[in-house]
C-alpha cells in the first residue's frame, strides 16, 4: 500500500470512511466549478469515483490519493495521477490533478500534496512526463502548476464540456534539474 507523508499531510489509498467527507467536498459548487462541466456530485457518484480510482491503482500502480491532514486525520481532498482519456489529443499522457475542500484553500496544502504526487510519478514510478489540464480561469490551479515547475504547453477545448483548458507539462529531466530536486 502506497502512503506518502509530507510535513502536514498524508497521501494514501482510499477507505470506505472517505466517501462521506469527499461527497461533501464534491457537493460544493465552488469546489466543482472548474471540474468538467461544473456539476456537483452526490454520495453514490463519489463512491463510484473512488471505486474507479482504486481499480486504476490496481491496474497501473498509480492513481489518485486521498489526502488527509496529519494533525487531525481529516480528509482534505485528493491529489494524484490519472490517464486523461477525456482529452484524446494529449494521449499518451499521465495527468496530475488535485481537489480540496474550500476550508483547505489558500494554505499551501494543494501545492504540498501535488509536489509529493509529482515526485511519486516522476521518480518512484519513473514516468517520463506529467501534464496538468486546467480550465481557463482557474487561477489557483494554474499557480500550483507553476509552483511545481510546470510550463504551459498548449490551450485547447475539453470535448466533453466545451470549456477551454490549458495543458501544463513537466518532463522528468526538467523536474530533476529543478532547484532542490533529488
């Protein structure tokens, strides 16, 4: 079982007890504003997503982590790696993404978690490149991508929701050459 600890967070596989707190995050329209078409998700949809993420872990050896706050054990959100099948023009690719409850915004937790997930993908799983697909207007996620050392590769349209997205990327070589990297 893959678990990563950072200064303030634990990135781990999903548990049944994560369904309700993640469903609460997914039910917040402000959190979901930049996810797909912006539709909120209920508890059963959340449970189905967690099941799919668990299967992805089993099939690929990577996936989306549950992110909990070390000090409290509270589920803050998610981060991790997925194959962005919804945007065929970038394939083959692995995407890093993140989603946190609003009470965890603007504390650096998204960057801290994503930084650990990025290292996991590029170093531990030996991926050559990781991208991040961010809807135009989501300035908070764009800031995180830039803090990770990612660069804008292109702007395109998500065919599922017709929203403009920006694709950021970083190669393993650029990651390893970056400041403070192993």
